[in-house]
């Protein structure tokens, strides 16, 4: 390789990239792109070749580079090249790479000097390069030849601007020494996108071809036509040297002799030539890397700190040590007991802010789902009166009864007590399922030991099922106890006398009183029961369609507002005579819907008989139902008994009507006592027989039963995934430490070169190419003095360029009209 200066950077950056690759990280230093810009036959390709250190670009007279060449240098163990258009083919001969570039150029542009903006993408893998992107661009020309279009100057100019407008691009503005530097198109284009000269380096070629008695000393000393970064003179190989196979090393020696022997340049020979150009570019790379390191180091240090504790544990871990296996088994069993109890008791280390889990879901089952299940089995008014009517008449038989029969009261009460069995068993099933879900959530942490996880799941699930069976037996016993004796002497039971007094006031009952009879406290009118977002889904398109509102439910009404600021009220719906029912999901919607309707068949909202409200999940729907129950709004009832007798007959006997009303009041009073008792005892029973028993089993008996299996050693066999994870953590920890050491060495072994102070570059006239007055059909008109910013240009780049322009009282610098071509990502 001819680039010796880069060899100082390669080991450090390659070590860093290797270390980060071992840690599964990418080295996000984003090294700059280097673009070579200049006129036709200015020596651009030779400068690029010297930088790479290999002969691989086509050479000749006239326009040789007719398509952009995007050259990606990639660090690898072997040296070869790959073209994007020849996927899978590796080129080890650089002469073959040169021929392939010529062939691919002609495939698109033809053989008669045509040009194309479609780039050729070439990757060169080598152990002697950094990961850089170099761009060889067509030379700027003004006169079309061959198949070139009449507006060739504009097309090449736009093509170049697509690359050099990027902030991450270093511009090598190449100008032959035997031309007028003040008219350099390369410098004009560079100034358009880099007015401060922060990323432009002037390169003067063909110093050996200047007329005798002339030199470029004043230019190279940056006195005549100054640039902020100055100029670097180079002497490239001639066409004769290339044809004669003169290698780059010999060319570099000849270049060095030229500067040392020339009287005008020997005093500055050390700052001239290709090696110095390489050194300048390498220093720019060093500056860029050093600027990226502080944030990069902080990122790696935070990752290292997060791995320190786990890595130390894994370093001391001996998988085959029996004592270690026993200790780990004990620790995991204790950890499982602690995690399970924390999830149930609600004091977990991490709080889930997305979903309810563990004890919170069980609490919701206790106080929302179970009361709702009880309400589902309650008879409505008509059905209850019908059953009492039939019971009284069947007890009297053919005779006419003068007194209200006690047997009718007991029959109705026992029937309603028997109906409690189904919701109570369902209640136990729901809690049991939630306990199993909580168990799965805890034993996922045992996944490193599959056999231990499997046995733990089996033992604890079996225990939950056993306790579930015991709990169901106890619940059924509670109901049988209630059926065994109807206690009409209970202190809260109204009795026969009070029932008759209540009969006289039956027409004055309110929904709040009904709620009290069901064991639900009647809330104050001013108390807000629930707030939340709901969607009114049955509004027609002409009336705005489905729309989301902020709803507020109180004891008296359901109101909704435009938003949760509660400033613009849309409507207030009284709860009198309201019921709710479920609405089936449609195939077009995934939301859960329920409907409110009036029992007297009146319109609920404007001209709608029902109001369909949608929420996002079944959980949310159940919660709204429970809140409606609390407000005294109950679900829809079917007014048919089990035999399909339909609506009760109209009472023709006033005495029978009084007896029915008395029994009804007695039943409601007694069942209110039962509902209160069941709602109180069921959660206590489940808590004692299921939840506490399972917690006790996990904390006290699980470990003993695991030992009783007699396979403790086999239980603690690690999974393959855990072994890989442990190795990965240790490898990543070591790699991060190595990467930080490399960064420290890089910081101490390199230094930053400050940017030279600004210079007066007003001598560079803005680029304003013009066409001949007579233009042919199909040729574009006059191009603007500065190209427009493309839609995909970086906003940051545009902002910085505009700020620079304001400082120098110039129009914003230009960038091309076309989108820049895509550069393939390096994997």
C-alpha cells in the first residue's frame, strides 16, 4: 500500500471495530466521505488511486470517468473487490476490476463519450484500509462531444452537487497547475456548498508540466488566491508511466525528488506531495473520530455498568458444582415465593403501568365481576311477581286462601338461593385462573432451568386445583347452610307487619331504593362514580358518525363532554328507567359495545331508541357495567319463566294481589340480607382457602417437594439458551472493556489539529454557467446561479449553510436538483 499515514489509524480503529463487533455493537463513528472534484483530465482519478494505493481506475485522454464511482473501502482479512451489479462475484485482480469498470460504464453510456448519473458501486475489502467512502466524479466540461447532451455542463454540475452538498463530505478541489486557478470550476462548486472553506482542500496537479520559467509558488504558499485549508501540490503519473506499469511506490519517490529538486518548491517540500495529502486527510479522519469519542465512550460505559453485576455473578458460576446447584435451587425457590406474594399483595419491585395483573385483577373480580354475576341471576319485577303468584295459587290448590302462606315465601327464597350456586362457582374459577396466570408470570424467571420450571409449574398448579376443589365444596356448603334454615328473625329482616306497611308505599319506590335492596349503597347525587372515554357508535354519518367523548357517570345522570377538560358539555342523560344490554361485535370493529335503552320504550338520546357505547377492551366494558350497577342501572331481563308462561296474568282478586305484594317485600328483604352475606363471605372464603393456602405452599412446602423428587441435580441442568446467554454476557463485558481501553489509547496517542483561521476567498466568483445564445430543441434554459436544495437534504445542513450565508451577506448556497444516489449499507 502507498498510504503510509493511514497505517497509524488502521490498527486502533480496527481494534475498536473488532471489539465492538464482538459485543454485538456497531462502530458508529461515521467516517467522512471524500469526493474528488475537478475539470476534465485534471488528474482526479490519479489522486484517488494514490490515496487508495492501488491501480484500479481506467486511464486515458478526454473524459474517461463518465459515471460516478462510489468506492467503499472495508476492513477485512483478505484483499478483493466486489461490484453491486455483480453480486456474489469476488475480484482479486485489480486489473480485472479496472476492465469491469470500463465495461459497466459502456453498458449504460455507450462507447461514444456519453455520461450517466447512475453510479457504479465498488467495494474493496483489505486489511490495510479504514471504512471510508470515496467518490470519483466525471470531470467538468463545457463542450459536448460524441453522444454527450448539449447541456452536459449542467448535468455534470448537478451530478457533482448531489455528493458534495453533504456535511460529511470532504471536497478535494483538483485544479491543474497549467490552467487559470481563478477560473477553477472545482473551487467555484466547492464554495457554493462550503462558503467557509471548512471541508475544502485545494489540490494542484501537473506541476511538472508548467512552462519553463513559471511556477505555482504563490498559490501553494496560499498567498495569491488563498483558501482556508490551503493548497497541496501533487505530481501524478503520466499516461506514459501508467502504460509502462510504473507502480505507485516508484511514482511517489519521483514526486518527492521533484519537490526537493525544484528551486521554487524545495523549501515547502515537506508540505507537498501525495503523502502529505494523505496525512492531511488522515488528520481530518482523526479529528472526526476524536469528536465522536466522548458520546461514544459514555454510551459504552453505561452499557458496561449495566453488565458489571451480572458478569461478576457469571464469572463465579460453576455449573457442575453440586453445592452451587443446591444453593441456586434454594435461592430460586425463595425468589419465586417472594415474587408470587408481591404480585398478589401489590408490592412488586416493578409496577406494570399498562395492564392489571396479580392481586389487582383478583381485587377487580372481588368487587366488580362478582357483583355483576349476582345481578345477572336476579329476577326482574314482573318475573318475581309471576313466580309468587303461581306459588301462592299452587299452595292453596282448589281452595281460596284467607291468609298469606309461609310456604310461598320459603319456596321463592330457596329457589333464588339455589340460583347463587352458578355465579359463586364461576367466581372461584375466575380467581383460580388468575392465580395460575400469576404463577406463569413468576416461573418465567426459571426459564434458565427447564426441568425445574416444568416441575415447579406442575406442583403449584396441582396445589391450586386441589385448593380450588376444596373452595368450591366450601362455597356450596355455605349455600346449603343458607338453604337449611330460613331465619325470619334476622335483625335486618322487615317481618310480616313491616312488609304490609311497605305494600302501601310500593308505588313510591325509587331506583335508589332498589339498589339498596340489592345490597348496593345508594350513592349521593353529587358523587361521580366513573369517568372515561367512550365512543358513541350508532350515530349516522349525516350526524357526524361514530365519535369519542369524555363521559361522567354519577348517581343521577350520564353526561358527556367534548374532551377531558370538561368545559364543553354535549349532553346529560338521566338514569331513570334505563337498562343496558350487550351488543355483538361486527366483523368491521374490534371494540366492545353495550347499549343503554329506556324500559318505557322512550327515546334515550334525541331520536335514538338506544345509545350504543364502545370501549377498547372487554376489561374496560366490564368495569363500566359494574359502575352502572353501582348507579342503579341494571342489565336487560327476559320476561319469560323457565316454562315459557310469559307475562303474569292480570290480578282479578284484590286479596291475591295483596298477598303477592307482601311476599314480594319479604323476599326482597331476605335476599338483600343474603346478597350482603354472600358478597362478604365469598372473597374471605377464597382468600383463606385458595390464595393464602397457595402462598403458604410455595413458601413452605414447594422446596421440600422438589427435594422429594430425588432429581435435584437434574433439575438444575441449564438450558442451552442460558449457557449461550451467560457466554454472551461475559464476552460482551470483556469486549466493552477492551473497546474502552482502545478509546483511551486513541485519545492519548492522537491529537486534534485546529481548523485554520478564515481567509478572504472573495476572489472565487460564484459558479454561473451559461449556455450559448442559440440553443437546440430539448436543451434546458439558463441554469440558476446556485442549484436548489433537494427535498431530502439534511435540515441540519441547510440550516448551517443559511447561517453562514447570512454572515457573509450571500444568497443561501446551493445543492442539487436531483436526489443523491443511494449508497449501499455495509453489513
